[in-house]
C-alpha cells in the first residue's frame, strides 16, 4: 500500500491537476497510461482502496513526475532528475 494521509483511500489531487495542465480528458489520460477509464477515475477521485505502485507508476511516467510528487510527499516534480 502506498502512503496516504491516514486513510486507505488516497485522493490523488495532483493527478487531476496534471491532467488539466496537459489539457486531457480522463479518457485520454487513462488510455495514455494504459489503464481503463474506470481505474483512472477511481484513482483520481480516491475511490480505489490501497493504490499500489503498479497502479500509479504508469501515470507518473506518463506525466514525467516522480511518485513522490504524485503522492504529495514532495513539492518537487522531478527531485531525482
């Protein structure tokens, strides 16, 4: 399980922010990351219980940000670049 804010449900607000910055719909972002639209929506809305690295790594790679940034563990988008 990835770290959250004391809950099994982790809303990925930054996921929504990145999608909007890129000018994408949820369907476009899901397709680009190789996941179903329903899985993407669940992650973005915090409905997916216990998201794993397997769930969010494709999104971090697509948006070219670190997992730490996506999970709000840092404010630096690419701290290891």
